[in-house]
C-alpha cells in the first residue's frame, strides 16, 4: 500500500513528508503538487516533470508547463497551446488547443477559436467543437452553453436537458444548480417544465426533475450531503431536502471534505463538522481542505500541517 505524501516548503524549496511529519523526499524542487494517480508534478529549473513516491522521476522535467494527472491523463502547455500526456509520458494529444481541461469520466473539454468540444483518452474528438463553453462530465452529463443558454449533454453529445438556462453547473450527488432570468426552472429529462418560481440559484434533480425550493443567494455544489449557501452575505449549509442545517454565520465557507468543512469566522479559518460544531477553532489565516487526514495551514506567515484533532504534525517549529 502506497504511503500518502504531502508537499512542504522549506526555504523556498519543496519536498514531501509522510502522515507523521517525517521528511520522505528532501526539499529540492522549485514547485511541488499533491500526488494524483500515483505521481506528483514538480518543477526543476523551470521545467515540469512527475515523480513517484520514492522520489525518482517517472517523467523527466521537460515541459514548459503542466498540471496534475486526472483519469491517468495530464494536460501540458507548449508556447500557447495545450496537449495531453499519459502516465508513460507519451504525448497522446499534441499541443493543438487554445484551452484544455482535466479529464473526467473519460472525457475532457477542449477549446479552439472560442468553441468547445470533448476528446476521449485516445485524443479523438468525440463531441465536436460547437459550444460556447463547457464543464467537465459528472454523473454522465456535462453542462454546456450554446447560443447564450446552458443545458446538459450526454457523452454522445446529445441533449439530455435542453439549453434554457442562463447558468448551469455540473451535477454532484444527483443535484445541480441552474438559473433562468433570475428565476428557478425545474424540468425533467424530456425538458418538460415541472415547477417555476423566483428563487435564486436552485438545485434540480439529476433527471431535471423539480427538487428544491430555495431562497438563498450564492451556493456551492453538494458534497457529503451538504451544500454551502449564502444568506445576507454570510454562509451556512443546507441538506439535499433544502433544509438549512448549519446556520449562515460564516464569512466564507467551502465544501465538506473527509467529514469537515473549512470556514472563516471573524476573519480567521477553522474547521466544522456536519453538525456545525467547531472541530478545529478559527485561529488560522488560511487553511486547505483535508486530504488523507491532513490539512495544510498558514498562520502568521508560517506554514504547517494539522491532523483532524487539530494537532500540528509538521511546520512552524519543525
């Protein structure tokens, strides 16, 4: 079983620790990212490559710019154009796109001349470049914009939910949020309108069915059964029934990850559980989401990692 490793920075050089705070890969890189698909993106002398958990290079630094692997594919940039490589370091897609996005569910959104489409992991364009914008696939559909309106397509490029929305986001846990001229519209998979109302940023079921009546402002995607919503410039959380389960008292809030959500209260960040109780009190200038049991934090321009008890595993005095 592979160890989980976490990037650290010491005197502007990046390396990696294990979950106990032991340095496994000595700080030596100009930049370093989290491990994804078993490899981590690092920068050496201005070029990007990928290392394995033992610190050896799987793909030598040779790219002007690259990003993390997702679905065993990573996008890279050459001059102003984007392409993709696989975990063997082979160029699957030459740098031929103006813009490119991560693979999700086997497809990636790509863009040329202001038009978006989707390629598969072989680099073949399976959905033509005909949309004004596109989101990643989730739950077998993707939100796309055509003619100024958003709808949802299948992996074959067929409309699942016709483009009627001024804004649409990807599905998460069977729910998505849409907007039509400031009003809610709930439709089914056949595009039939089920409910009209005048609430902002609604959530609709995965088949387009009416699901919730919300009277909140900005909201986030559902994660672990909850979604953040804004009320009077403060953030709280609702459940999938639309019930407010955590009061809107936070200056900022993010999705639940590994059972905890990072929130800002009185200008400082900490973590709450699904009941809205403080697990780690808000004393930090900034925190990242928990990943494999640790969270990267910053306090008074010093960096470290916390475990879920709030104990400092690495940093500050390390």
